[in-house]
C-alpha cells in the first residue's frame, strides 16, 4: 500500500511540474502508430470515459507490476482492453516518463480510434475494444543500426558471433518467465583480439514461450536482411524487442515482475509510539520522492530531445528504404 502511494505521488508530482515548466501538453509522440479509422468513439461516450480511466491508471498499475500491465476498464460493449510495457534496457525514470506522457498524448496521436498500437523510445502501448490476443504481432515499427564509430566490421567474425547469439536469444527467452533475456557471445576480431557481442530479447509478458520465441526469431531474420554484417542493431514492435551490440554490455535495468506475496496473518496493531515513527518516515519518504521527481524533470526534458532525434532518424531511414 505504501509503495503504491509513493509511486502515485511521485507520478503526480512529475506530471504537475513538467506541465508547469513547458508550453502546451507534456506528451510523447509515437512513431507511425496504428490507429483504427472505423467505428470511432465520440467525446462524452462511455468508451471514452473507460479509455480515460484506463490510461490514467497505467503509471501506477505498471509500476506495481515490474513495468508491464495488461488489463481492462469498464464492461460490456464499451470496455477498453489494453497493455503497456517498458523496454528492459531503460531505467525506471525513462519508463515512468514514457508511460505518463504516452498515456497523456495517445488520444491526440490517434483521435477517436478504438484500436491503437503505438511504440515509443522507452515503451509500447496498445488498447482495443476487444481483448488483445496473446499472440505475437510479427510486424515491426522501426529498426536502426547501432554500429559504434571506429568498431571494426569483418565479413566473417561478426556473423560467427551473431548467428549463435540470435539462436541463444530466441530459444532462451522461451523459458524466461519475465520475457526479458540477455546473452553474450565471444568472437575474434581483426588481429585476433577477442571481443564480445551482447544481445537482449524481450516480449510482452502475456505471450507464452513459443509465441515469444517465434517473434524474436522473426526479428533476427529481419535484422539480418536489413543490416547485414553490422556490429549493432535494434528492432522494436508491438509484441517484441531485439537488440545486439558489440563491446557494450546491455543491461536489463528494470526490476522483474514482483513475486506473489505469501499469505500472512493479520498484522498486530502497532504501539502508539511506533505509529508516530511510521507516519514520520512515510511523510519524509513522500517528500523525498516529490523532490526527486522535480529534480528529474531536467533530465527527462533532455531525454525528450534524444527521443525526438531517434524517431527523426528512423523516419529518414524509412523514407530512404522506400525510395530505394
């Protein structure tokens, strides 16, 4: 209960200060979102009310569940079903910022749409008028090379590491219940210097092992065709995320899904003197969280510029491929 309160207060503080410090709405724009165009909802409709309720609950719901949430709001024909997931190599502040600004801006990017899928730099968001099936969407939203400047690329050494790494990622993630899996593969570069290629695979946690493995394997094949012989690439979609890079460790920075709490008996009533201590600590913790949230705005605004740059490069890449 206390953790939910702290997360909620920090989220509200973050959004309030960000909104006050910038002109216009503090929202994130997805890259080429999928927005339905038929059977649209109208302002004031029950579906719109349920959608607003669902989006408002996402920061707390995802934060309490290891930065993934799948649920619904409302019932009957106007129920809203959706999910949100943060990419595992982003930290908690990136994730909170993405969830908060994505939920605030998705109805602007896809006005009146009942069925939406949107990918951002740090998270992916989907909602629909029907339950979202637990099957992998093999389409991808954007892919980009991550080749470090000055990193040697050969015709043999990189594939010798890349192929077994992709096999390890696509097979290993099927058995990882968090659906976030990383591995590394050593290889010899020019001059027989030993190097390592690191990889990260991730799926939304509603997918079973077989669906997740199929999606990652499909992404590996796509990357092999789009960017052959590169020392680093990433590809993102609505169900999966795959990334690999030479020489730089890829960390899974987000916490795993919380383990189910064991059944406990009713806690004893605290003594009066201890109650005062608990209240004091809670208030102090909330104050610290709000201060940290305010301080993080400066960092988050810089991340927005970085996200805009990444999306712009991806758009230019898409245009370049379309014209080739």
